[in-house]
C-alpha cells in the first residue's frame, strides 16, 4: 500500500465536507456543522483563501485530511500554523497516516519559517491526546481558549 499526501483542489470540496462531517460525528459535534460545499469553495478556494487542506490517500483512495491556516506569534516575530482539523477514517487508523499528515505539516512549517504548529483537542479524546504526546507535543495547561460567536460576536461588533 502506498500513502500519498497532496494539496487539495476545488474539486475536493465534497470530500473535504465529508471529512468535516465525519470528524464532527467522531467528536459528537455533528449538530454544529453548518458548512456547505458553497461556503467551503469560497473560503478555501475563492479570491481570498483562508485555509489550506492536505488530503492523505492510500492507493488513490482518500484516507484522511488536515486543514490548517497561518497565525502569527508576536513573541517569536514569526508566522505559525494552526491545525484546525486532522482526521483519518477509522478503517485507515493505526497505519501511521495521522503522523504522516502531521509530519507534512511540520515540513510546511519549516519551509515557511514558522515558529510553531498548534492545535486544540477535546479533553475527553484520550487516544488523540496520547498520540500527540507520543510525537513530542505538549499540552499548554496555562492557557485557555476563548471564543466569540453568534450573538456575543454580533453584540461586540455593534458596540
């Protein structure tokens, strides 16, 4: 079996949406997915792409994906990469494909002179936490993630 990683194209939008839905199902958050093919096409491949996607394939069949975008560290004065989603289909797990996708992301970070790669993981997702730790990633216990969405975002924007 051959595993290949490639950059996604606009023709991959239906596949990307399916990966997002599969990940949301795994995370027990499927009810929160409102993404559509149209919104993904615009935000990933439109005039201003906001993120990039890697597709991992085993013998030409999509097995997993990684969706990421750049952030910036003022302390380092360097760009960084934020990994929004990493997902490998259950039937392809245990073959090193998640690690291969992360390794490719690390290579991209190095090529682009990024100071770090970051991501979040749900606190109950012990298999993923153990996997990330095995790669040398560490939990940032002293930081909390905050989020403004919906009504709170609109209220603040209107003030």
